[in-house]
């Protein structure tokens, strides 16, 4: 995933870069490195699927909470 798409997905998930690093346990310098030309402005391969699952689970949690009320 390119870095700009990563930033869009973070926004869609309502996560900051700091939230992401805390939830995944990776260092903030690694995330900053993804945005550099040296790294090709690409994230690691697992990031896209992690964010997709996070967003889907968050949506399901909202629905479940609404159904319980």
C-alpha cells in the first residue's frame, strides 16, 4: 500500500499514526520511514489487511452496540 493510501485508511479508521503504532506495537520511526522516498513511500505488506480488518470490526461493534440497546 502506498503511503498516501495508508494515511487515507487511517483517517477512515479514525486512527492517528500514534494510535496505529500503539495498537500494532511497532515503532513510530518505522511508520515515519514508510513516508520517505528511500522506502518508496510504501508500507509493509500486512498493513493494508490489518487496517481493513480494523475498520470492519469497528463497524460491526457499532452495529452490535445498536442492536443491544
